[in-house]
C-alpha cells in the first residue's frame, strides 16, 4: 500500500471521522500543515457509514479513517502511519553529513536551503511536519515581499520545495533518542533504529506552546482546547462562539482569522490593556471589529464537558467573579518554551528558560561560569564548537519569521568557517 508521491501532487485524500473526534483533528492539522489538499467528511451516522465500509464491522476497525489517493483506507492512523503510507518516511541516505539541521520551521528550512545551495551535504530532521509555528499561521502579513500576506503552510511548502531542489535530505516525523558529541561530531540515534553523524549541527527547534495548567486540560486537548492559532479548525467555527486566550500578536491574529466564520470571538486576557502586548495594526482591527469582544483581567479556570468541551468558566480578578460560557472552541495562544530538553545532558549552555546561549552572550554572567571558554564562539555558535542555534530557540532571539530565516542563513556562513578551520 506504500506509495511514493510528493505533497503537492496529492489532491484526493479524504478524512472521515466523528465531528468531535480529537484524532481526526490531529490528522487534519497534520495534513494542513503539510499542504495536502484533503476533504473532511464528518460522519454523523455511524451505522450508515458502517454499511458503506463493511471492514468497520468485520475487522473491528475504528474511525477516523483516511482514504488515500490510491483508494485504500487506513483506520485510526497516527500521523506517522499517514506519512509512511504517503512514502514520506525515508531512511538516512548517508552515514555522515557536513551539517545536520534539527527543526523544519523557518530557521531550519532557511539554513537547509543555504547550506545545500552552497554545496554542503545537508540533512534536515523534523519531528512533525515542516513549517514550525509559522506553518500553522493562517496568514503572515509582515514577511518581506508578500504585500498581501502569505499563509504559513504556503511559505513552508515553498521553502520545502526549494530545499529539496538543492538536494537537502529531509527526514520527517523523526524522534531522536540519543544525541552526543564524540570526536568533534554529533552522533544521533533515532527511535526507529537509524543513526546519523554530522560534522556540524544547527539547532532550529523553536518553541512549544505553553499550557493553561488547569484541571481537565489533557481531557479536552484537541477536543475543544487547541494550542496555537488552529488554522485548520477555522472552517469548523462557522456561527460558533470561539474563545482565544492571550493578548499577544498570535492571539490577535487568531481572533481576526476566526471572526470571519465565527458568530463571536472572545479574547481572554489576564491584563487590563491590549496595547501593551499587541502590534498597533492588530489592535486597531480588533477594537473596531464588532464580532470581537475582549475580556480583561480574566482567566479560564475550568473546562467542562464529557468527551468534548462544552462549557468553560472564566474568572475575573477585578470583580472576583466566575462566569460560565458554553463553547466548543478554545484556542490557547500564550507563548511557549524552547524545545531543548534533548540537550539536558549535554554541555550546551542554556538560560533559565531553556533557550540556547550563543556567541558573545556566553562570556556574560551567569553563563560565563557554565562552560570551559576554550574557544571563541561565533555569533550563533553554542558552547559546543560546531554546534549552532538559530531562530526562536536561541537566547534573546527576536521571534519573527524574518529573523528566524535570517539566522538560518547566517548560521550556514558560520558552519562554512567552522568546517574550513577544522576539517
Ligand atoms: C500563532 C503565531 C503567530 C505568529 N505570527 C507571526 C507573524 O505574523 N509574523 C512573524 O514574523 N512571526 C510570527 N510568529 C512568530 C514566528 O512564527 C516564529 O518566530 C518562527 O516560526 C520561528 O521559527 P523557528 O524556525 O525558529 O522555530 P519554529 O517555527 O518553532 O520551528 C521549530 C520546528 O522544530 C521542530 N522540532 C522541535 N523539536 C524538534 C526535535 N527535537 N527534532 C526535530 N524537530 C524538532 C518543530 O516541530 C518545528 O517544526 C508567530 C508565532 C505564532 C505561534
């Protein structure tokens, strides 16, 4: 059943599932971020559906199901099963690379394009779909050269194609279980048994969304509570009351995106002022949009429902009151923490929040006492020679698509210098 195909060619995938299914949400989110055109078929009447697909009776298969372009079905698949069936999961082609890049967001994709186009043998390792945080954005409006904006998934797909054109090897849905620096090289073991070795490395693993940290959060994860802008869900919010938690630009953009379909969007923010956290152009649009309401001094404190979210409680710290609201959609956009836990047992210096410290910052307190200072790191180089960090994962980074792309490109220049001086 395994087919070889590329993302752009796919146009016939269908996803079947119960309207409230959290597994179906994960599938839709993955396909959307991978820029795969698919049809979502909500299954309201399971008995009628079972009559059309007898294997659901006879083999005890479960929804959601994905109908592949070849007409075959896979039942209750994880994203790895889907990627494997689409021929996207490949083994590393080489035992050793000039540079390995971890993270397929804007920083990693940019580094990959520049590295491969400048002749370095390059492998890009991504644990999910390419695109990173930008990949889930419905519209990036401030990226240079796109006056009408560009969707995050389009930008990611264009970058992926560019990287592939220059010969980057992309290993998708890959989890590393062990990383160590031996003989001045990074050795990585993957959960599937494969290994790679690289003479230099760029960590571009970005950040992970913060949680609300309230009871029942796991129960409603992807079943009413979503992290990030939830671009794949916007079309399901038609005429619904949607709640967006957070007052930063990502929350503001999400609110504007949802209000195109939703009957009402409520932004829930802890502070008493949006202007402090939101860009002016978003602030104006939000305050003048009569579908958007802002609840200040407010926090979601409880989630209610059975298998799917049905109601939330919002507490107001000024009035010391609680109010319940019926809703099936809460999108949490409150920032995140860096994806650097893999570096916990390495000598890579990280700040208190876990971001990689690079370049001149390594010589400043308190970081200067955390490493051996045996070399002078270049601007994006970490405390391990030949290991660079780019984009949001870096201490004091700017947290913009453009700066992540710029740092990815810059890191490759430092990789060249390092390889030239050491090999
Ligand atoms: C909702 C939202 C809206 C935003 N809007 C804008 C905007 O309008 N304009 C703008 O300029 N910026 C915007 N930003 C910020 C911008 O998206 C980020 O600054 C940018 O994506 C950072 O890129 P990055 O490559 O450093 O990291 P990320 O985009 O976070 O990408 C990191 C990648 O690494 C992968 N990864 C993590 N750990 C591992 C691992 N161990 N192995 C392999 N892969 C791993 C992740 O899956 C991810 O794909 C927004 C961010 C959010 C969340």
